[in-house]
C-alpha cells in the first residue's frame, strides 16, 4: 500500500489571512527539510499574492516547535558543519519574515524550544497559550542560540534576562514571557486560536501598506539614530500618503463610518 503522505506544513487562506500550521505533532513540530521547504513555499506565496494580507503561524498538536530535529544530523560523521543548515534554511527564513511587508501573527500553542522559540520571536506579534513555554535549549546540547535568538532576546528582554535564558537553557512560562516583553499576550489555552485569528483577520482588513511600513520603521529603529529614524519616518509617510488607504481612512473618519481599506 502507498504510504499516506502528510504535509509537514499546512496552509489555508481565508479572509486575507494565510494560516500556516507546522504539522509534525509527534515530533513537537521540530524542523526538518520538509518543514523548511514548506515554510519557504509559504513565504514565497505570502510575498507574491496580494490577496494575502496577514500571516498566522501556529503548531499542530501539543507543541509549537521543538527546534531542529535532532535525529536528522549524522552524528557519526567525522566533521559536522551546522553553519550549512543555518545558511540554507534558518537565516533566509528569518530574513524573509522580517522583510515581508505584511504582519505575521504567531500563536504559540505549546512548548517552543531552540530554533522553535526564536522562530516565534521572529514573528511580529506573538500570542501564547498559558500552558506554553519558551526554552533556549541550545546550551543543553552544547550549541549557541540561532534563528535570530541572540538578536531578538537582548532587544526584547534586556541583556541580563537574555543572557540567563541562553546560558541556562531554562524554561520560561508564557506568563513570564509576557511580563518580560518577549511576547504580546498570554491567553487561556482555549482562547488562543480564536484570539489569534481575530487579531489576524483585523490586521488583514487593515491598511496593509501602512502596516508594512510600520513594521519597517519599528525594526529599523533598532539600528538607527534618532535623526536617521526621523528621516525614515518622513520617507515612509511621504510614500504611504500617496496610497488609497490614506484617502479612505480620512474620508471614513470625516463621514463617520468604518473604513474599507483595500491594502493599496
Ligand atoms: O542542527 C542544526 O541545524 C543546528 C541548529 C540547531 C537549532 C536548534 O533548534 S538546536 C535545539 C534543538 N531542540 C532541542 O534541543 C529541544 C529538544 N526537545 C526537548 O528538549 C523536549 O522535547 C521539549 C522540552 C521541547 C519538550 O519536552 P516534553 O517532555 O514535553 O516532550 P518529549 O517527550 O521530550 O518529546 C515528544 C516527542 O518529540 C519525543 O518523541 P518520542 O520519544 O515520543 O518518539 C521527542 O523525542 C520528540 N522531540 C522533541 N524534540 C525533538 C524531538 N525529536 C527530534 N528533535 C527534536 N528537537
């Protein structure tokens, strides 16, 4: 009998939201080549289809993502070059997520460990179930944080907390992750998917160019001086002010009605 092929990444598009589900629940959705290929395909779709105005990323089963699948590497090999996998998959993925001029919502439904934790932090707005947790598991196996962890953690949580998380590989609860500013919101498990969906649908109905420019400005601020940031704001405002959504937003305000943004 033919084996039943189950896609390691599921996609569905509804109301402008591309829902992307990591789908290896028996391995807590650990990254393997199939997951990387699926995510690369979903990103390509998000980049090219104008009907997609928001991404929503989550995991199937009880975990969000346990990071790199540790059974995939040939531990008997004389030399192992882990940089190859980062160059081929993880680094392009994080760069594409940050460069995508559309919002990415993450619904962390369970444990997020190693590259899985930092993949979540690479998203723009992160919600987590109360039972979820974040683990910088790298040190437990003699590695260093990757998938952007050493960039995101100090910026989100501050150097002391980032350092301790990375050096100990300790588990951070979703509630503490919210308290520390690592994520936007921790919600009851039963509410996670509906809350995340509500947010994603609202963002997808928003002024997409404006939201893309907001993303650009916020992330650029990490490396800009105030003067550079003011210049960037001027340039972005100039550009977004030429769009349909600005006219629609102002017209809707003046006419005391809800705006109908086209994303243009
Ligand atoms: O190689 C490179 O490219 C370098 C890049 C590295 C990036 C990284 O992400 S390094 C970090 C890799 N991840 C980890 O070290 C985490 C390993 N997993 C865990 O520590 C634990 O599984 C968790 C703390 C995440 C969850 O614990 P728990 O008790 O809730 O679940 P479990 O029983 O450990 O896991 C359930 C199953 O998933 C289990 O399979 P089994 O025994 O039922 O058949 C377990 O082996 C599997 N699983 C969990 N994580 C991974 C995994 N299988 C492969 N790779 C994993 N990362």
